[in-house]
C-alpha cells in the first residue's frame, strides 16, 4: 500500500527547483501557476536566497506548486495521501478535494494571511528533539507555548512569543535538545487566529469534491471522506497543532508499506524511517530520485 506525502514550510532550500526545470513541461506549468499566485515561482525556486523563500507568502505557494507539478510527472495513483501543514493543500489537490488551481488560489491567500498574522506579534518556533514526551509537553505548557507540531519519532515543535521561547530555552526539558527554526512566526497556534477568520471568507464560494483516495487530516490523523469537511479542517488547521504522529499511526493502521515524499523531500521520510519501521521510503529531491520512486510504484501496484 502506497502513501504519497507532501512536506510543509521549512522544507524549502535555495535552488531546490533548479534540477526539476529540465523535466519536459514543468517550467511551462510553473509559469502558468506563477500568474495565478502572483509570484515568479521559477525565480524563487532557483535563484532566490534563503531569506527570500523564508517569507511565508512565498514559501507556501512555492511548495504547493512544485509538489503538484512533480506529482504530475510521477503520475502515481496512491492508496493514501497526506501533507504536513501547508502540504495538506497539495494532498487536497492530489485527492480531488480541490483542483490544482483552487489549491493554489487557497495557498496564495493562506500564505499572505499567515504572514500578516505573524507581523502582529514577534513570534517563532523551536524544535524539541528527544526527552520524554510527557515532560516535553508539560514544559511547553508551563511556558505558555503551544505544541504546534507533534511529529512523532521524538520531535515536537513549540510555538509562541519570542519572550516565551527565550524562557523555554533557558529552562529546557530534561534530555531534550532545542533547535530554533527559521520560520516567520508561530504557525498552528492562537497567533494565527485572524488568518482562520479570513480564510473562511476566502473559501465561501468553493465547492470541494469528495476525496477519491484515502485522505488523512493533520488535526487528528483521521481519514476524512467529505471534501467539505476536509476544507473546514484546512481552515482550522492554520491555528491548531499539526498531529503528524497521528497521521503516521493511521498509515500504520491502514497497512502502508511504501511512502514517497514529494519535492523537496526528506523531512517526512526521515520521520517515517524512525516511526514506521519496515516501510520503504523515497524522498524526491532531484529528478535522479524518480527511478527509485517508480520502482516503488511498480512494487506497490
């Protein structure tokens, strides 16, 4: 059983799109989508520096557009689809809940709304690696932070104000390592509430389809069979924690045996190697990875 997964913000690196532009039709596809999102996606994915693509309003459309374009090249028919944070919009399009164009219109507004919300208060995020989960969560709560991403495999991301994060780093949980993340705000926390309200207005006229394959939600790892329900979850998820640990647990329960992570791959397959033992994983980083992905497709057919 094959799962295709899409990474979230933070997976992007300068120039990650460059090798993919050699693939027939991909540049034309991204040029057309650039017009839709109002950004030069090709320039941002090739020559822009790390600070430029760190911008939430840039990173999110860039990740979703690239993931969908490479998924077209791969041509897979997965049994399960899921995405981490903004990757859920990629998953929504792959499953037929939204068209690619609807997903890109949504992510354009999502990125801008989250960037605007992040500008209200100085906030950030820090990854907590290791430690006892209960102790880590207790320490996060004690400092007024939110466990914004519970990723499994001993990784939790805390989000909150810079002052809260500084205090947390001064008093870290036992046996845990803290790594500040290069993000523009405390995503998936209460600090994004204004973006939730705005996005509900944005999608008021959107009529989603029901998913054509098993589609998992970040909210709780549940299989969602209603397109309208999934879109509602997409909206609420902006200010709610990502439960990727629950998504992986559902994949295990569904009998997933192989996982392909879309561009820029590596983060989610890395978590799967630790939490989903025995599952074959392929991270799409460059076109050189397509042969391994197609082998997995053949073996999963």
